[in-house]
C-alpha cells in the first residue's frame, strides 16, 4: 500500500501527469477564487452602519463570514434569511420579509445591503419585487434604504460580486447628479482589496496631497477595529452623507480595473467623470496613482511624496541583487497579479507561471503585453482560468524559486519544496499581513522585505557550516 502511494505520488510529479492534468475540462480542483456573495459582503461592510443581508442559505453566509473572519481576525457582521428546502419549492419571499423585519428591529442599520446566494438565483427569486412587498407590508420603514445585488455564484467570482454590490449601493443611496451641485471631491474606489493597511495608505496619501476625497467603500475601521473593551456593531465605513452625494462627485478614481467594470459603466451612464488605473503596486503603479490625484487637484506633487518615493527606490537598490534573476510563480486576482508582476519586473525578477482562475480576455491581453514589454517577462506564461492543481503540476515539473499567492498555495509550495510569500486573499495562516500596505511607495518597501527576507531565511536555513555568514 505504501509503495503504491509512493509510486502514485511520484507519478503526480511527472510531465506525463502534467499533460493529463492540463487536458482536464470538466473538473476544477481548488480554484483560486471565491463566490460572488463573499465580494458583495466585503463591499457592504465598507459603508457606515450598513448591514449585509444574504438572501439565501445560512451555510453560505457562514462561509463568507468565516472566511473573512479568518483573514482579518475580526468579527464579521452579516445576517441571512436562512432559506431552506421549503423556500426552494415555494420561493424565498416569506423568509426575506421576516428576515428584513428582524434585521431592522434587532440591528437598526442605516442601510441594508442585500445580495443573493446560489439557491435564490437558481429558483429565480425576484428580490426587487419581494422588497417592494416587504415595504408594502410595513416589515421595514418605507424610507429605510435597501441596496440590492444579484450575485449568482455559478458565474463570475468574488470580484464580480463586489462590483455588483457597489453599483447597487450607489444606485440606492446617491441622489441624482445635478448641475450646480457638483462637489469638489475625488471618490476613490479601492476595489476588492483585503488589506486594511492599503485603505489607510490611500487615505494618508490623499491627505498629504491635499485632495478632498471619499474612500468608497472603506472597511479599514470595520475590519481592523481597535479593541477598546466594548463591541461596536458599526465601527466605521464611508459616511452615508458622502454616499448620498456620490453621483455629484468631482470625479471617480478606480484603483482596480477588473473588480469594477459594472460600477464604472453605471457611473459613466450618469455622466460622472471616471478614471481607472491599475492597482498602485510598485513604483510605476504608484506613480500613476499620484499623477491621477495631482491631475485632479491641479497641485504640484508634494515634496513629502517625492522623498517617500526616493526612499523606496533606495530600498529597491539595496535589495535588487536578491530578486534579480530569481524565478517566480504567482496566483491570485487579476488586479493584484498585474501589480505584483509589475513590481517583480521592476526588480529584475522573472515571473514564470502566472495562474489566474478568474481571468478575463481584457486582463489576459493587458498581462501579456506587460510581460512582452519587459526583458524579464519573456519566460512567463499566463494560465488563464486554471486552478491550484494545475499550478502544482507547473511547480513540480518546471521549478521556480518562490511562489507568491494566498494561504491556499501552501500545499503546492510544500510539494515543490519552495517558499510561499503570502500576498492576496485569504491569508489565514499568518498574522497581521493585512496591516502592512502593499500599495504605494511604502508597499514597495514592504514587499521587498517579505520577498527578500524569505529568500535570505532559506539561504541561512540550508547553509553548510562553512558558508553560514553574518552578512548576506
Ligand atoms: S457557491 Fe453558492 S452555494 Fe456555495 S457558498 Fe457560494 S453562494 Fe453558497
């Protein structure tokens, strides 16, 4: 039995198995993505006194909440109307109405953000009509805003759900755009970003640049709340008053491309100025963010920002020799991958395998042209729509020096005997990483620290006595 397992294990590491693995069409093994409602829930948590409401099964709600809780190590408030077998037969209207009534009575939200799980979508529940009936029956006050998002998980991923919920929240809360009422604010949308430190870094940079801004949504105080001895249900989020004025924004700046297309389209249809950039990771990515903000304010870039940039370049110079020429495999969301790959190329690192389960044709084109434009991107292949079992085959047949991705990558990294640097979502087996930004110039320093020190740790751990040096 043991010999048999050993033979099978060895065969799993062969080129022959890799070909069979890549020929599979009808089975997905450990995809690097979550389902739509999880993204909707994250988005909903970023609005002041907003109560996420899952119209669907309780088990789904438990999955989203526990995944977010494990990543942030914070309680994640959300309710569900707990549809069960009878709802699958008769529809979920009575659950939805009773759920709304209880949610409002128990938790007094300023807005309810309602989204669906698979069950409600499969049976075709009309949440818009049900909501109308709930208000008609006075289950909730007629003026309590309820934002809606259809988030069927048999298509898209968590980034699609985030986008749909964001559009739903703006649609529900914002008053119509009106000439003469246009405000001077830059609405910055971080996209599906699970680093509370990134959100704080956006706010810090915008303050330094003296830009009047609204971060939308903003989960930083909700998912990284201080422990002051008492639990607060709604500890932060984008103020409702600023949500009300969203369509009167001076402009919107989207800091992620692939997690926001629906919201951007909606805003453009309302004649709101919209700009989109890649996630500001690495020097080039951060420069684009700073330029976009400076263009909005019409002010020179502050000396403080120039000095910060210089410090990051110094850190890159100090550490480039440890990354230059090293081979990397990466997996994750499109926006994060664009950013991290661009950073590696800036450092002379060589991406080899890039796995993106929730890839899109636009992302594929953008990633491939970025790789093509760099001498360090020539050996890279983007595996669009592939999963972590494909990634394992790549790592054991075509080895690299490091894997970059979330905690789900630890098995493949162990099988390939390479280190995993955890960047992405979810990170459930290390602490505090979401409290260190990966965006901005300070993000550059943090990523260098994580990647280079991991390599150096490996060198020390595997070093023979004669080469065990004080200096590295
Ligand atoms: S995939 Fe569907 S059934 Fe599964 S947790 Fe997500 S919403 Fe629920």
